[in-house]
C-alpha cells in the first residue's frame, strides 16, 4: 500500500507534533524533512560547502541533537534557498514518500514539489505571534536565554526567507486542507488532521 501524507507549514506551527501523532495513528513511517536542511546547515556552520554537505549527508547526520538549535535553524533556512541543495535532497524524500506501507512527510514543499501526487495534504499554520510564543516557552524551558521579541523577529525572518525564495517557496498546495492551530490544543489539532486524512482515505473527497 502506497499512501503519502504531506504536511507543510511555517516554523513552530505545530507540524512536528501533528505529524508524529498522525504517523502513529495510521502506523506510517515519518520523515521530518526540516532535519535534512538542518543537517546541511549544521555542516555549513562547520565550514563545509552547502552542496557538498547536501551530497554527503548520511543517516547519522540526522541524529545530531545539536540540530534543534536556533543557529542551525537559521543556517537551514539559508541553505534551503539554494536550488542545487534542494535538488540534492529530492530523491531521498520522494523515495521515502512513495515507500511501501504509507509515509508522513512534514516540511515546506512536500505537497507542492516533493510529492504533488500525495493522497492527503495538510497545511498547518498559526499566527506569527502564537508561533513565537510557543517557541519562546520551549526555549525558556530548555534554559535558553532569549527574549520574546528576539524569538518573534527570528520567526518573521524565517517566514520571509521560506515564503519569499524563488525555489519551492512555502505555500499551501491548492488541494491542501488548512489547519490553523492558533486556537487549538495539540490534541485538537491532531484530531482535525486525522479527520481530514480519513476523509481522503475513504475516498469521500
Ligand atoms: O521545519 P524546520 O524548522 O526544521 O526547517 C528548517 C528550515 O529548513 C526551514 O526554515 C526551511 C527549510 N526547509 C525547507 O526549505 N523545505 C522543507 N521541506 C523543510 C525545511
């Protein structure tokens, strides 16, 4: 059985939480494609050329706990504007998306570029202020010293780069179901996502 669930949206909208829960619910494999760009970004912070880094990426790169940091996120967003870097990462993502047993991929361009034929597409979003507040709480809980204003600035800069780039900019696919998590708990967002996917699975849309 081949069934791809594409989940796109901006940083800190709750995509990761929804994607993991959806994958568990359906028993599908899950790929957080942001990790690929973060791993390339991390290598560039160590002085590597972005394309060479993308071509040399190995599964171990994705296990680095340092990939969650803010500096790596910014580096990821910067390497993600490079068409050659994106092209180097396409094959792996497409192979994962169409692998036997069902797959959930979350990112920025899954429903539009990586897997336009995905059987179910979601666009998970929330207002920049709410996303910044969630990211701030997460960072504060980890003991990172940062202000709310700095986090909001970072969220807005990343949005501008991810949505404004020429190659595969972040946008909702025409046939994506929009889930705005601004006013939703993680459990409610997950329920909405599962309901939307079930509708596609049973062929009602
Ligand atoms: O989802 P994330 O915050 O881990 O993603 C980090 C960066 O990687 C993001 O700012 C843009 C880029 N990215 C992308 O361009 N395309 C994807 N499919 C996933 C991430």
